[in-house]
C-alpha cells in the first residue's frame, strides 16, 4: 500500500497544491492515533518509562539496521532542505556573476537537480528495503 499511497500524495501535491496543503495539515491530527493506540495497548508503563530514559543497546544486525534506518530517515530530509538553502545563498552572493555566466550556472543547477533526485531516490529505496 505504500507505493500507491505515495503516488497519490505526490500527484496531489503536484497538481492540486493549494487545496492539498490544507488537507495534509488536517491529516496530521491523525498522528494522535499513536497516543491512543499506546494507551489502548495497556503496556507495562514502568518498563516503558525505563526504556525511554535508559535505552537498551545491542550490536546485533537487526538493531544496527534499525538504528541506521531511523537516523537515515531523520537526517536525510533535513540535508535536502539544507542543500537547497545553500544553493539559494550561493546564488544570491553570485548575482552579478550569474548574469555573465548564465549558461554555466544553468549546467550547475541541472547537476544539483540530478544530485538531489538521485540522493532522494537512493535514500527512499534503501529506507523501504
């Protein structure tokens, strides 16, 4: 179900950007279902609190894979936003030179787009698998 839902969400963001943003803002309220599910599951709260503040470390393959997946899916989106803000900052400093070297700057921007798209694809495909 992940792939069809992802395609629908991307399609909505591309073709219906103004109204879909309002929908997605309201859909974030569904995240409170996690809190409700946690309460309804009746976990041993003492163990939950202990594990929250004193993590259990293990060097098994599954543990390390999960740790890398969590860090990757947390840090990678931030890096894409950081990269785009760096591009904007670099472009604003080179405003005068950009007009003189428009063709070269277009090639740089084209390479940056490819770099970002390949990075997003690889992070997404490795995170899913």
